[in-house]
C-alpha cells in the first residue's frame, strides 16, 4: 500500500445531481420540481400543519387535559436491583445517593423512588427521595432504615414571646370613634 494509491470507498465518489443544465441531462427545464407553483419557488416551503387557509386539523379537533409543569418525575429503583448491585459489590449496606449514582443505578439529576419488587434479604440503610409503603415495610422488617432526601416543609414560625406581644398591643394607636348623630 502506498499513499498515492489510496482510494476512498465507493459511496464517496457519488457525483452530485446538477439540475437546470439543459433538457438533454434529464434534469433541465423545471429541475425536477414539476410545473411552476409555490413548491417550485426558492422559498416555497409551507408551514407545518398549514392547509392553504382551510382550518387546520389540529384546530378542528377538540382539546382536553393539560400538562402539569410542576409534576415531579421519579425514577423507580426496585429492591431486586439493589440486591443485584450488592451481589456485584457495586454498593454496600449503607447506601447514599452518591453510591447509587456511582453504581449507575440512577443519574445525578434523578429523583428516586424505592419500590418493593423482587426478593431482598439484607439489612441496609439507604437514602432515596421517596419509598413505597411496601418497600419501607420490607426494609424496616429486616432492621434497615430509609432516609428521605426530600426537603422538609418550612417549619412553622416561632411563637412570639408574651413580653413582645404585650409591647405591640400598647403601642397601637387608639381607634377614632365615629361622631354620633
């Protein structure tokens, strides 16, 4: 093999289609675009769904439902998947969210829900965002724990001390009485 004898594979030698170069070429005159109309013009594209002014199908049919933008999508993680990962020594008995990511069971940005599908017989401590009631029962039955990663709701405001409350009441201006008459 020598550099000046190298050849590229057959598909790379395909010649481009030269249109509008005389009728003898087979692609002259209208250049393969049919008779003149909107689609034969330079920018003759029609918007997707446009039906020539007729009411388009997507506006003729009824609409229903909506998309909840506040919906939180959870990735399911089953107990049998945890058991397999433990058998393959990918995770230990104390499992953090980072351990699940390193074991490639979930992605970094996922929210995880633990489900109870499959056999499981190991005592573990695991961090997940949510867990089904049966998964929670199975793990706690074996002596394990589940730590929730979801942010707790904001705590109730601290009660105002009695001294401050009394001071606030004394500083209020007396209300003006309406004239009788």
